[in-house]
C-alpha cells in the first residue's frame, strides 16, 4: 500500500518510483517466462524494423498463467486502486523487451491520446505500472519522464510508425515537447529488477535505444478504473474488454503458477 506522501508525490509529479517492490524470487520466475515468450511466433508479437528482433509481446496475460498472475499481483493492484480510487481491470499488458544492441527507441509521447481516440477511454483515470523485469541502468534504454506534464492538455498526434514499429502510437510534435522539457527537466528512474514506476497516462515519456549488451525487459501494465471502461475496437487485440475488477493475488500465486 502507498503512503500518503507517496500518493502526494504521484499527484504532483505524474509518476512514482518504488524500488524493489517485487522480490527477486518472483521476478526470476517472470524473467524465465519472458525468454520463452520472446522465442514464440504469435500474432501478438511486435518486431523491430528488422522484422526479426522482438520489440513487444501484447497481452500475454491472456494465454500465459505466469504473466496473468504477475499482472494481478497485489504489489501493483493495491497501489493503483489507491491512485484511481476504485477497483481496476487490465486494460492492456505489454512486455517491452528492448533487446541488447537492437532495441529501438520509444518516441516522446503521452499514452492517453491513443487510449482516448482509438480505444474510447472516457478519462485518463488509469495508471501505467512499469515493472522492471531486468535491471535498468543508464546504458540499456531507461524510461525517461518529463515530470509534472500530466497537468498539460492532451495532444492528439497522428499514428506514426516511421520512427518506431509500434503500430498504434500517436506522438505529439517535437516543438510541443521541447519547452516542457526546458521547464520541467527529465528524470530516468533506474534500479534493480522488481522496481516499479507508477505513471499517469498524461505524463510525457519516452526512451532511447538500447546500445548495451544487457536486455531491458519491462512490463507496461495499464490498469483502468472499472468506472472508466474503454469500449473502442480500433486496436483490436491490443486492448482487453474483460471489465471484471481484479482480485489482487499474493506473490505465492505467481510462484505457484510457474510450477503448475
């Protein structure tokens, strides 16, 4: 559970970094599963521009018991319910597996424009939980955040796959982002696997390429209030329409799922 000071920091900055939220034994289970997911050819896999390097695995929680238990962990569900002040459902899960040497950047953006236009999410009343599955350092493409930008008006950009191969991204013009960075600065939370960034959907963020020899796998888990259902179908399998509120699971369920 989050402390009042942590909630206040999230409201003020548009994100909250919690180091070591998941213990090593649980993250080790997930990391082993990620290695298997990356090796599978599925329609839910997005590749880099080279057509062979895996970039993201969409909604693996729908078919993998370990990832499903991971996404329902009480370690993230309870804090997010505090932040949105209601039960939540899984809007989408994306395992972003920025591979060593080959992982390409994520352009500066807000998440809500895509969710608003393409998924018909009424309000940005959801939280993105970025769970570190690998250690994240300054070398392997950490998530970069422009703090306080959740208070700025949403910018609806065009879908653009020229910079990154993600098929649904809407990115604002660089000229809009530049003065925000000059005013607010940039932070890049780094830490051991198991750390989590909770982030507002309106907060501007992005990440550079991974030029290091170390993978940077991060689960991007979007948890939406059950009072804020997204009903759009443009992105098809990229989002989920199971609006049932999540029953938070203890970490033991994640470990048990790996041995089932």
